[in-house]
C-alpha cells in the first residue's frame, strides 16, 4: 500500500513530542503513523501520495470518555429544563423507559456524526437503559458505530435499584443482578477487541450509587477483574449524591464504592466534582481515572471538577461531553474550550491573587487527547508518534472568529472552533472538507427528529 504524507500543516498540537519534530507532517500507512517529518524536510520513504495540510491545524484525533448517545433524542426537553440532576433525571426517566432498538441505533449514529464532525475519533458511551423491549442496546450501538466508522469504547451500563427499593429509576427499567451480569459477560465476549488499535472495546458500568445495589457493584468489579476490562460509573457529581449515599449506605460515595471493590486503577469515574482533599489523595494512590464534563456540570449547576488537584495527586483525568440532554451538544472541540474556561474560573475563585498560572489551551487539549487515552489505557491513541493509530483531526482557521490570531493553537481553542475540516479514523477519511462521508446526514437528522417526536408523543 502506498503511504500518505500529511504534508506541512499550518500548526501542530503534539502532546507527546518525539526525538524529532513533526512540523513537516506525518506519514500514514494503513491504520498507523509510520513517520514524523521534521519541518522543512521530506519523508525518508520514497513512495507516497501527498495530502496538502498547509492551511490546516493538525491534532491527534480527539477522544471522548463519557457520553450518553441515546440522550440526543431528548435535548432541551421542556419538562426537564432548569433543574438539578435528581429532578432532571426523574423528569426524563419516563421518556427513556420507552426507548426502542431503532431509537438507540439512530441516536447513536447522530451522536457519532456530531462527534466526528467536531474532530472526535474515539467515542466512549455509557448506556444504562434496559427494559423488556430493549435488551441488547450495546449490540445495537456497536453495529451503529461500525457503520459510521468511529472508534468506540462502549460501556455496558446497568440499573438494579428501583424506586421501590429506595433508588431513583422507575422499577420497569431496572434489571436483576443475574440478568445484568449474564449480559455483561456476553457483550464482552462478542464485542471487546483487545488489540491496541481495536475499533470496539467494552467496559462495565453500573450507572451510579443511587441506581444499583452494593452487591451488583461488587459482582461487576469481580467480573471486570476476571475479564480484564475497565469499570466506569458516575461518582461525586452532586451534593444530592453525597446525601443519598450517607442516608442509604452510611458512607460517602467514594467510601461506598471502595467497600464494593472499585477504588482501583481499572476504574474511571464521570464528573468527580465533590471529592474532599483526602479522597483525591486516595484516588491518586491507585491511579483511578476521572472524566471532566464541564458543560454538563454547568448546565445542571453541579459544581466544578478540581482537575489540577486530581492530576497532581496522580489521577488520570480526561474530558467528556456527557449526555446530549445535559449539555446539550456532542461537540468535543467545543468542550475543550469549556474545560479551559471553567478551570480558569475555578482558579480565580480559589485564589484571586494568583497572577501567573492559568489553565491554558494546551492543558485543555491534553485532556481530550493524552488524558483520555490514559483514562482508557489506550497508549496508541491521542498522540502523533510512529506506531500510534492514524486518528487525526485537521481544522481550518479561515472564519471571521479566527481573523487576527497570533498563536494558531490558542486561537483555535479561544476562538471557539466547532467543525473539523478533515477527520481520519484508523487510516480512513471519515470527514473531508467538513462533510461526513458515507452517511446521508440530512436523512439521518430527519429520521432522528421523527423518533424524538415519537418518544415524547408516546409519553404525553
């Protein structure tokens, strides 16, 4: 196969530089980067095609480690607007209880289309809605992700603690522990590709401390250890969660999940806002992971994740767009900007006197690349080194919002980039000149809109 030289990009975000720079671009063969080309030089190999990147900013493909694809069907739902998490959830659970396999398929494709167009090449999703009519949601998602061509880390979510037993979700969308564990083992066997460049991987993800039993948390941890897969859940998102765990289990959320065998390097937690200093230390000691979800945290008024404190303690920290009903977009490059801004606000609130240390665009881009790759233990993703995945995002800065920028990378983030011009996943172009390839986006949006209306009509 002839190699492809991504030639002379306008600027490069290179989160883990090699011995030579790659200002002259990269050489791709099949699904890997095989060479970094220093500025002003040509590739060492002689047989290649050229892709002119001279008006494009080159980034490693962005990675998203927390999302709920199905929630694209319930964006800006009027009965859930302007509410904190628990009230927001109780207004939306009745809608989500009526999800069908077709709704999961189309919402997955719509979310992945939006992610790809924003420069995201690896999408992590947390689907935890299962019912009598929706028993194989992860299978539907895996097929939909393969169709659209995005790399996926799909988590088999679960809920087993219904309202009758003191939990938050309605009883008809919880499953028994045996049902959940059996299906978890099944989807790992069917879909989990252990290759470092595998296109589909699976993790296990009981929804939250307020929707699953302690026994299911323990049994899921045992299964994950047996199958050597990662664990994921929501944790320390709100003060209401703290109060629920203290009331229900007599322990704070982190103490509760530790008692269930979850305080471990193979676990990563969405949000991680309300950790105390000593809890951050404990998370760092085991190198646990946390996904920062800035837009969702702002929309639901949940609080601000202590990103730098977590990183300094040794926690692996990444970035997620979270559900498209608590954000309400699925745009990862926009989330990079939100992360930078909210972390600057946190620093200003904690130490108004500081004048020489602000969370910058490099740190924010790192969350969506190296940080998320570390969260997922995918060391071939999120960087531009030989042997790594040919997952790339290339952006133009030819809009009015970028006119006059000095530092191009800073301008990309500060100016609010939202559309990638070209996106490559596993060596294949998935977006070219801002157009999603292989998918009729207008038809997908029309079908998605009809299903969203149907979901609301079925309830009302």
